[in-house]
C-alpha cells in the first residue's frame, strides 16, 4: 500500500480534503471504495499486507488470479479521488478567476444561441483578458466569436467588416503575445546568465531585444497546412476547385481525431466539401459528404444543427428527391430555436419548393400567406408566383392568369425588383397557351414557342433567374 499511487495521493491531502472525499464516498453505491479509502488514510494500516487488505474489503481470500480485482479497486479509487478534487478545484476557480467564469458564461450563451448576450459579454471578457496580459485568451475568444457569427450575421458586407476587424486585432494581439513571451524569456535568460557567470565567467545573449525573424515553413504541422489550403480555396468557392478541400480533408485524416480542434475542423471541411460540390452542380457527390456529416458526427456536436440540415435538404431538392427533403425538414424543424425567425422562414420557402414539385396543393396552400402586404418585396413576388402555381395545379388556369397579370401591372416587379420580370412574362405566355386548350399538355407549335422563349431567357438572364424555382417548376410542368 505504501508504494502505491493511492497512498502518495492521500498522503498529500489536507484534513478538509480528506473529509470531503470521505463524505462523497459514503453515498457511493460501490462501498468497497469507502473501505479502501478509510484503510489507506490510516497510518497503522500501511504495514498491512495486500492479502489482509483484500480480505477486509472483499471478504474473500486473496489469490493470484484475483489480483486484477485489487489493482482495479486501487485504480478506481484514485480516479474517484482525483475527479472529486478537480471538481472542487473548478468550483473554486469559478469563484476566484473572473475570466474563467466569463468564458463559462459565454459557452452557456453559445449553447442557448443567445447571440446578442454573447456578443456583449465577449467584448467585456476580451477587455479583461487584455488588462490581465492574457493575450492568448483574446485570440481564443476571437476564434469562438468567428465560429458563432456565421450563423447570425447574414449581411455579407457587415460580416466582411467584422472579419477585417478580427484579422487586424489578431495581428496586433499576436504581436503583443510574442513580445510578452520574449520579455518573459529574457528574464529567464537573466537567471541563466547568473548561473553561467558563476560557473563559466561569461554571460550569453540569445534573446533578441528589438526584432525576431520567424521561419514559418519550418514549423507548419498538418493542421497548419490544412488552414493554408482552406485559405487558398475560399476565393475559388463554387469554381470547381473542390480538390483543394479534398487535400485539406486528407491532411486532417493524418491528425488525432480525438482532439476537439480536429473534430471541429473535420466537421468544417466536410460541410465545405458538401456545399462546394452542391454549388458546382455536382449534387450526387455533395450528397455523399452531407450524409457523411450526419453519419459520423453526433447531433449534439453540430452547433446549430438545423443549418446543416437546411443545406442538406436543398441539395436533396436539386436531386429532385422532394419527399426525402420533406423528411429531412421535419427532423430539422425540431432543432430550430423558437426565436430564430430567419431560419423558420428559410424552411418555409424550402417546403414550398417541395410541395410545388410534389403537386401537393393541400400543404402548399397552408404555406401561402393570407396577407402579402406583410412580406418583403422579393417575398411578395415569390408568393405571387407560388399562388399562380397553386391555381395551375388545381386546374384553375384563369385565376393563375389573373395572379400573373396583377403582378405584371404592379410597380413591385417593374421598379422594385426587375430581376424576375422575365419570369412573369414567361408565366404569362405559358398561361395564354394553357388557357387556349384548358390543360397543361400543349400542342407542339405552342410548346415550341415556349421552348424558344425559355432558351432565350436562359441565355440572356442571370443564374439567379434561371435557377428561380417557380420558373423551373413551370418548365417541368410543361415538360420543356
């Protein structure tokens, strides 16, 4: 007993710590741990043999084949004592270390997705860290903030400004961190030179006082090389350079996946690969990597899991698997925070797409707002097309024509959002032909005219118009 890690640990404890551990062990189901602890802390039992202690604890005679029981009991008690002491240490640190406490508070706000509270506290915590010369904490806090804002700052210009500010601050803080560390190291050098003078008579200066040259390439590890590849890829997003991301993924495969930072970057690169394949119209390959995310990473590790499901569901619609997309949406909606109106609206629009292409008029009608005046201009235009599609599916072609004619007469599409004027004109042309025969199945000459109009649009208009779902639905319904 005397030469064990258990005795070494117990021998170092103070009286209040021994009492704390004993009180906790008294309510443990495994009573043998309490017995072993009580024997281990008494000086008179230190001389007892393993055989005696084994019998006292297990009420069995010790034999060599039962030695694993003894060793296991020692290990379990050591782990239990250490966990109790660490928990107590963390409690004390929460009381005594303000930065540590604020970081836990930030994690709470992040878990609850309370962005405004997070952002305010993030600024306060950074100021305190700088005041305490904890520059490394500022860099970590900026990293966490960078990860969080992607789900909350939708305006690209605003996000760009924030990113630029973070880059500038990180450069400055990194410099301060290096300077601080070099200054501290010079103090160590002074202590070394004191010894050097005593033994060799001559001090040495190894630490530069004004500037330093760092050879970055010499120190890059696989994770660093991964970051460099991600940097290289970002300006090439959706330009067919997913191979760069695949190289980045291969680098992470060489890293230890038990590390939290590797797990985080593994999720990031899988998501980037999936979305890049999808944006490059390689929907089948995108689907492979979206599925990989949900197969390999537990939902509780996916912060804002509903966002990951959203892009997965979009990709599924590109594969025209609308029933499956609805199933994914139903799973995702359980994870949307009650106050996240932005994401709720995105999912409503995605469900509209699915129900349109499934010709599910009952569910489609339920999603069409009763009052368009409350909508944003682009949403009013979109739901005007959706309302027309609802009438087309119901074979109410005259009502569909009335909806499109009202849209064409409105200032909204002529002045506010002219992008989709060509789509409205195409709908009008199609409904003119449909009303002539009172069905979607058009004669060859009418169909030919619409094919030419669609081809001209696809040539003249932007990708935004050509990929507009109401336009794609009508072409699909007309088989053109």
